[in-house]
């Protein structure tokens, strides 16, 4: 019986995560397509909703919460993201420098 309760709880979490992910994808799309907001406000709202989308994915699908083991995993994910951003940023910086030197 306890096993079925855990399954139902997990399934409910996946369903709510899917619903939130769909909403957090549709709202920025609608903002870009139809809203009469300024460019900077639209960009701000899209970035806020992107961060919310990341939190939903981490919590609902990757099961990374605020418990001790979840914090360790979150730290690992954040460290990996920083390293990837540094690599991508450095690559873009080198490409931009090369374009300026060639032109």
C-alpha cells in the first residue's frame, strides 16, 4: 500500500510539473507574439519565466529539493553550469576578438 502512495505522489508531481512547464513555455511565447510591452520589459518577463522554468524542472523532474542530498546535487549542477558558461563565454569572446582583428 505504501508503495502505491509513493507512486501516486510521484505521478502527481510529474503531472503538476508538466502543467507548469507548459504554462511557463506558453506565457513567454504569448508575450513575444502578442503583448504590447516594450522590448526590455518583454525580455525581463521572459528571463523571469525562464528561471521559474528551471526551478520547476529541477524540483519536479530531477527531484532536487532543499534536503541535504538535494543541496549537494544542486551544488554540482550549479558548478557545472558555471563551468559551461565560462567555456561558452570565453569562446564567444575569442570569436569576437578574431572578427575585430580581421575586419
